[in-house]
């Protein structure tokens, strides 16, 4: 799967670079192109390393989760209530999909997901309800708890299936 993700990231990066330098895409900023190039390099490196060492596969899910949160929290975010609800639902759904497909080590995946979700929840909470830090903590703990349970269960099921038990 990782070569497919790398190829898709390469196509996205090239397309956005062409649009940026042509001036066709007005809302695109240079830091998005830099993030895309870094993500492409990371995925390419992980694609090579996974062939040499199984340990490198531990970082595939966290890397893909991080790039997806970048798009939901910065690129697609506009602060309107409709956009916040949409990106929150899609972002959390995509995060769980990535977790199910790419999870290798539940603890690393959860450790990366937690600060990304906390930042996104803080950003959306600030725009929607002001500075409700107690509500933010409760929302984050609930979502991270569910994510960690699913990550642990997926990892254990994958390892059990791999070992043939």
C-alpha cells in the first residue's frame, strides 16, 4: 500500500507545484508545497526502508495521519461552523481508516494522533465556543481513548492473524 500512497503523494505534490507556479490556484501557499515535498520524501524513504526493515513500517500510520491532519487543520480549514463540522467528521473518519489499514504499533500511532487531535480540537473549539478548556480536555480524552482502543485491538488482531492463532 505504501508505494500507492507515495505515488499519490507525488502526483498531488506535482499538481500543486504546477498550479502554484502558474498562479492558477490562488489560495495555495508555499508552505503547503514544502509540507507536500517533505511528506513525499518521507513516504519515499519509508517505502525503501520498509523493504529492509519491518521496524520502518511502525511509522507509516503516524506519517499518513500527520499529513492528513495538516490538510484538515490548515489547508481545508476556514473557521465556519459548516466547514468545522465537515472537516471534523471527515478528519476523524479518515484517521480511523488510516489506522485500520496501516497500524503496526498502536502506542506510536496513538502518541502521534493525540497532539494532532488536541490541536485540531483546540482550534475548532476556539472558533466555535471560545476558550472552553475543560470541554476540550473531555473531547480529546474521549476521542483518544476510542482511538487507542481501536488501535490496540487492530494491532492485536493483525498479529494474531499473522501468527495464525
